[in-house]
């Protein structure tokens, strides 16, 4: 996924949705930030993300989402919103 720019709106979204990291640290992991915003964010948080990411970027964020962030409802919703008729399996943790 392309790098994100820490706009004022994305700073607020990162602080609200990824409260355990600084916004500067949060944008260093765009897939993780996107997953948290898509799961826990409000409409302004999503709008801040959407200003920088198109549908292809959101699909890529879903494809590379870290396990343990999405709940089943959010996972199904966002996959549908990016044009996927069939919801792929949620990311899972693998212990090797």
C-alpha cells in the first residue's frame, strides 16, 4: 500500500482508532492503521482515510490486514464495499 500523509484529519483518526500508538507511529503501518479505522472509526475517520486511498488501496489494505483487528461484521461490510461479492476468510494468526 502507498504511504499515508499525516493530514490533520488523519491525525485525529489515528489518535482515536489506534490510541496505543502516536499518529506518527500509526502511519508507519498503513495496513494496520486502515484496519483499525475500518473497524473502529467513525465516518470522519473513514473520510480522512478515503482522502488518500482509493478502492484498489482499500482492497490491498484488506488483503494485508493484520489478524485480530477486524470483527466479522466489519470484515464482511468492507469487503462488500470494495466490490467483493464473496467475503474472503478473515486474517488469522499463525503460530509456527
